[in-house]
């Protein structure tokens, strides 16, 4: 089971990778804005899971 700190680091790394990819894609900024609500909901669910695990 991942630690809370490790899971948080993985989330930050994933967000950083997404921003890097979006910066080189055509219309990357628009795609990122469109995905933001889904990403926020997914992050909230993961954080709740971390709190539930310990």
C-alpha cells in the first residue's frame, strides 16, 4: 500500500506531466481547461481514499 506522502508525490508528478504534454499539444490549453473539472473530481476522490486508508 502506498504511503500518503508517496501517493501525494505521484499525484503531483502526474499533474506536472500533464502540464508538460499540454504545453506542446495543439490546443493543449483548451484541452487542459476542459479536463480540469474531471481531474479535480478524481483528485478529491483519491484524497478521500487516502484519508480513509489511514
